[in-house]
């Protein structure tokens, strides 16, 4: 007697529901983008919006509290803090943006050269970057200021020397991974030159992570320049940036004067806004999710 065994057909696996990004995440990214946009506009148009000249003494009262006449109060000499913050933001944002673009550009260029160049040149570039990255940024700033004096050009050079090695490491690791892919090997087989491979095959495919790293380094450079100004190594009087505004009004700390709180909050909102915006970029979120 033949026995028939009924084979149960396996049930189709339930579709995996991808967890959607929560609404607060998108709002945080929008908040960061808004903060970045506001500070960019302040840096561009702040000096023309300032109600007083940056060095004008407008009140006999030092560390005056906020009022309708002086929304951010006055500093240790009786100067309008709103005007000084609007002008100081241009120095902080402008110097940091120039430094970040130069550091990212030089680091990426050296990384591409290191990948497509002969092995001996790769070793020279890598060891040179290792030497610079081993020097603390504040110590490098002290050496530069002692040797050449303080200026805006020196601040940019110091920031570029401090953060180019980090940008180089990120870009080189990306370029090495891309250089091993099949379409790059096909380009080599076709007889394409090194410059073509670097500019047409490798660079376009590493651009998004490099731009993300550029935004992060902008925030780091803002903190570096503000710290240098706080130590007296940054922007010098009569000019001022946000870091020097904190330093020169440190005497109002015991009085709770807004003259020291406002520039510190400005530095904090700028760096946090940049981090929120960069951290919510699609490329960053895609890498954090790990493809799930």
C-alpha cells in the first residue's frame, strides 16, 4: 500500500519591513541646515547690518545687560556687543571655511597622487603626513606665532597644516578601496593614464564622503581658531572673532554679563548646527545603517 506523504510547501518569508527614519531625525537635520544658513548669512552681511562701528564706545556702562538699545549688552569698554558679534562672525566663519576647503582639497589631491603614483612617492607623502599629524595643533600654533607673528594668513596656514593630514588619511583610504575595484582595473587595461584614472574613475566615486569630511573639519577648525583666539594667538585687535570676544570679556564672567555668554553661545550653535547637518546627510546615514 503506497503511502502518500503530503509535503507542506514552505511559507514565503515575511517581508522585512525597513525601519523608517524617525521624524525627529529629519527635523534635526533641517535645524542644523537652518543654523548653518543663518550663520552664513551673518558672515556675509553682518558688517552691513551692525548698528554701530565695531570699535565705537556707545555706553559709559561696562558689561551692560541686554536692553532694547543694546540687544546683546555692552562689553568691557562699553562697546555694542551685537555689532561686534556680527563682525566677529565673518572672521570665524570665513577663516574656518577657507581653511577647511584648503585642507580638504590638499589632502584629497595628495591622496589621489599617493594612490596612482609609484610606491616610493606614496611612502614619502604618507610619512610626511604622519609627521604633521603627530604635532598637536595648539603647539603648532605656538611655534608658528613665535616664528612669524599673528595674522589671518598665519591662522589659515596653521589650520591647514593641522587638518590636512586627517583629510589625507580619509581620502587615501577611500581611494585605495576604489582603486582595487574592477572598473578601475578595466581602465588600466584600456591603457588609460594615471591622471585620467585619478580624475575620472576614482575622484567622482569618493566625492560624497570627502564632502562630508569637509563639513566635519569645518566644525573642528572653528573650535581650533576660537581656542587660539582665546589664548591670544588668533585675530588681533582692533579686529575680533568669536573666540577673542570671549577672551576679552572674561572679566564679566563673575557678573553673568551677556558679553561673555553671547559669543560662547555663538560658537556652540555654529559647531552643533554643522554637526547636526552633516550627521543627517544621506551618505552618513547610509553608512551608519550598514545597508540594513
